């Protein structure tokens, strides 16, 4: 596999507005890191995306992800898509997206959703004009992204793609997270590394 995939203008403006409106009208919860809510590690709130909006998002993402990575992928049954709001503060420390045993154990008692899968997809619901800082960064290959609203970023949810969110200095950064599983490899590719 290779990554990350970056494609601008994936989400239509009306869908972005609907997702942001849904977030603002729904009670959000603090998001954990490894099953613990700790704002020194992650300053983030989330809501689950309702099924009618999630289905539309899935259709916009699937073909782009599959073609780029040379795979056939599928959403993960029973796993929600999440809208994240990063406010002023730390952002999210460097991490990988593999699910850990400690995260699974803590989820049994803390009510946090465990989001696993082979690929991470992020859709940026607002652009860099709405916040300062907040870049999505990758360690290898070294890369920082502050893409326009509506942009899709996708990458393997493995330890090869250590990443995080830089500190937010002003405003709020909204994104939608969904994971996909690889059903089969169509065209084997090697991981592109720096």
C-alpha cells in the first residue's frame, strides 16, 4: 500500500454544511486517546454521524480510496463515522491508528467508540481560514497538511503512518473520520516512504 492520498473537492458544499450543522446541534463528547480522555494528549470532541449522512459520505470516498491503493475496500459494519472538533489547544500527539488491547479494555467501561480498520479516511469539513495551526502531520514521509474544506486524506491505519494534529492556536478544526477494511488487493503496491 501507499499513502497518504490527498484529493480536494470531494465533499459538496451542502453536505459539508449539513455535517457541520449536525455537529453543532448535537451534544458532543470528549474524545479519548488510548481510552483515556486527557486534554494534554488530545483536545477533541466528537459526535457520531447519522446513517443518512454517513451513507452519502461512503459513496463519495470508496472509489477514490480503492483506485489509489489498488484495493477493494468496505466500511466496517457497526462502526460509526465520527465528526471531530479540535479546539484551541494541543491538537493530538503523534500516534498510529492501530487498535490496541488497552484501548479495547478501556472502551468496555468508558463508552468511547473503538475505531479500527485497515485504512483511515479523513474529510476536512472546514478549511485553514477557519483556524490557525492544526496541521495534520506525518512523520514518514515528513508531511504537513492544512487542506481546503472538502478535502479527502486517506492512509493505511498502521504504525508505518505515525501522525498527529498540530496545536490549534485560533478557531476550530472540523473533520470526519471513517475507517475501511481491505476486502482484497486488486493491484499490489509497495508502501511509498520518504
